[in-house]
């Protein structure tokens, strides 16, 4: 049995469709805000810098390990110089004194070489730490940009969400006045084809923009006012009004 609904009930589908279109547009705008892309781009840059940061941290740790090893060697040589110096001071043998003198000269040379290496490694450590600090500064600067954009984006989202909530409320109010079977058909077609109702306006289906053929218009003219007619081009419910050109 063909579905029937009063012309007024069918006409309310146009208001419902307008609200559904508005909600879809608002939702699309919310998802497509340019801030989303800007945030994603900046986050990608931060992610890349974090990889660099890990590499730099590893390089810094390697230098710290190298520095620790050299400092340990310096400490050992320094301790040995102190020990041999004390022993030399208490030695009564000229031969032993000469041996200590030779040993101390070698240790002094070794200490000098180690301290030179230590200075070089410390300079390398400073370079690594400066690079690490520079990368952290870059990340902080990018994060600050993201934070600012998030505030801007969220402010827009609040406005859009408020509009969506208001449109949802209006839709619910109108949907409550539409017969259940008509509303079910409208929702089914809208979900399947993107359009639930199309206004027949001066012989043109508003949803598709297609002008109906004369034989199609003749069939529509012959239909009862409460017959529910489907649009052949948009698959939505074709709503007839005084502007339909019938």
C-alpha cells in the first residue's frame, strides 16, 4: 500500500531537510576548520624534532660517558703523582730518586695529555648540550604555536557546536510533528542517498536541479494531494507546494 501523508506533513519535510543540511554543513565546517590542518602540520614538525632530540640526547650521553672515563683516568694519574711524589720525598736512594723523577715526568706528560683530551671532550659536550637546548627551544616554540591555534580552534568549535545543538533542537521539534511512517521513510532515504526530501519548484526538483519531463509532471498532477511521491533523480520524497507549477 502506497504511503500517504497530508500535504502539510509533507511540507514540514522541507524544513526538516533544511535543518539536516544545515547540521551537515556545520559538522563539515567543524571537521574542516583550517586550524586542524595547521595543528597537524606543526605536530608533525614536533614529532620529527623529538626524533632529533632523542638522537642528540644519545650523542650527549656518549660524550658524558667519554668524559667520565677521561676524568677517571685523570684522577688515577693525579693520585699516582701524589703517591710517587711522597715516596720520592722519603726515598734515601739516589737510584730510587732518579726512577721516581723519571716516573713523575711520564705521569706529568700523561696528565697533561689527558687534561687536553678532557678539554676537547668538554667542548664537544658543550656543543651537544647547545644543540639539545636549541632543539628543545624549537619544540617549545612550535608547541606554543599549537597552543595558540588550539585556543582559536576551540573558540570556533564552541560557536559551531552551539549552532549544531540549536539546529538539533529545532529538528527534534519539527520531527515530532511528522507522522512516524513518513519520518522513517525520510530518514531512510536521507541516510541512503543524502537527501530525504526534495522541493518540486516550478517543475524542477530542488535536490537534483533536474527539470521534470512533461509526462512525469502529468503523473504528479494526477496523484492525490496526500500521496507520497518519490523523486526519480534524488531519491528523496518529492514535496509539492503552491510553487510546484502544477
